[in-house]
């Protein structure tokens, strides 16, 4: 059962009949049971989910494994203004834009209850709202930048997004960017290597505080080069040792991220970016598999067509 067929179970609660793939849908969910059922259905699915909490409910922006986009909004009531929830009687499944307000005790009581409920909902929304993180992992030339652009084009009309190269905002959409070939310098000695790890951890923590912890958390962060690349390929960053402490920090910060592993052949990698030797290609493939094997809580979603 795909997402399209699953949401048809809620047809009697639809505000409109715009039920289609690459379309949007509003569902009345006053008791918030249907969204919990939907959450349970989405568990362990190979999809990307962005949840956006807003004043009248919870919106899901979903990208499935075939790059189809679903926009599903679970509404806390029929009325567009949450302060007037439950004011309209005998409502058919449609949004109510205007409410006939009569000044009486029952309506005043409803209004006060709605104010309290809305305050509680907004506090709950602030606590539950999280950024959606997409990490792309693969050897040079595996198509990470291409896929980052593809994700960005899919979500640009519905969500805010930022593309990052490690902790820096990416410039993949700009032309004539000077590229630096990796592995041009020797690795540091062991002492300097540990100092470099501390410096990289400092940069990662600064990034986390600025872009994740103190953000509004309604943005999709797309890493066209994942921060985990430092763990997978330490020599690219002139590290002589395996950065265990950094690995622990990254697993803690990005525990709920969507990781895509782009699996390509050496021939295709060389055709796209002639930056690594066959020996280095095999080493990176081995490191990637070893990394995800040791970090068993991380389950990358494998892509082979890029």
C-alpha cells in the first residue's frame, strides 16, 4: 500500500477531493488520532518527511522513493481562524472562512477555551518542530550535487531549504567556482591531526548552534557533502587518525537525518570527476560500508541510478 492509497482511508474527513500524487490534501483531525495513525504508517518507509507545525494544524511534506511529492495537512478544526474553532454547526467537509459570532455566554466560553487551546498548541508546536536533514554520501563523481539540486527543485515551492557543503552554504548553483583538488597535501602528524579534529568539532558545533539549534526549524537542510565525510575519508582533511569523538558528536546531532548513499562504478566516477585513483575509490567504498556497519543505528537509503 503506497501513501496515495493509505490516505484514502480518511476520505470522509477530506476537506476537498484533490487527492492525487504530486497534489495536496486537507484532512480534518480534531482529536489528532488520524495524524498519529499516519505517523505509524510512515515508520520505516524509505521516504523523506518534513513536518511543519502551523497555527491550525500539522502539515506533512513527503518525498517518496520515486521522487513523488505529497502534501498532506491535518487540521485541528474546520474554521480558518483557530480562535473560532467549533463555532459553526452542521459543517460539511470544507474550510470555514467566515464565522457568525453571536455574543452570548456559550460563545464567550468557547472563545476562551480556544485561546487556551491555541496557546497550548503553539507551545507544543515550538517544542516538536524540527529541521529536516538530508545527507548525501558517496565518492567524488557519484552525483551528490546533482541530487541536491533535484531535492531542492522538488521542494522549492513548499518549503524553505539550504544546501550545504560540510558546514558552509553551498555554491553549486553558481558558475565559475574555483574547485580545489583533494589529497594535494600530506596528512598532518598525529599531534596536529588531533588539533585539526578539535578545530573541525568547533566548526561543527558553531554550525549546529546557528543553523539548527537557534533556527526556526522549518527548513530542509540538504548536505551535498555530508559532515560524515570527515569520518569516512579522514585523509581528505589531512587527518592521520580516526576521529572517534567527532563521530560521536555527529551521531548525536544528526540522529534523525535522512542519509542517502550514492553507489556508482569507478568508470562513471572518473567520467564525472577525474579526482581519485582506482585504489582510492576502493578504499572509500570500503570505508563507507565499514562506517555504516559500525554505526548500526544508521540505515542509509541506497541509490544506484545517479
